[in-house]
C-alpha cells in the first residue's frame, strides 16, 4: 500500500479536491482508502512540527554501521 498526503478544502458541494500532481499518481477504477484528518490550523502545524522533530531525532541515532540490518 502506498500513501500520499496533501492539504485540501471541502467544497460547497461536499467534494474534496485532489491536486493534479497527486491525482495523476492515483490508480483508476480501484478502491482507495481515504483518511480525513481535521482540526485547527495551529494544532495541525504543531503536529507536523512534532512529527518532523521525532523523525529527525530518530534518524540521528542511526549509524552507517546499522546498514548491515537493511540487507536481505
């Protein structure tokens, strides 16, 4: 399963717009799983900041010596 993430706005008709560059990558005539997350912009930005910080700190603990575990 692959995932894409983008911001969108619900239209007056109740439709979510998918940016063209993402729409081009989505399969046609297949079932898609759609997950809608919403909240105030401040918490959204704060969540993104925490996610980036967590990923950054996690990767700082990764050493080139650990690459041996990546091999099949």
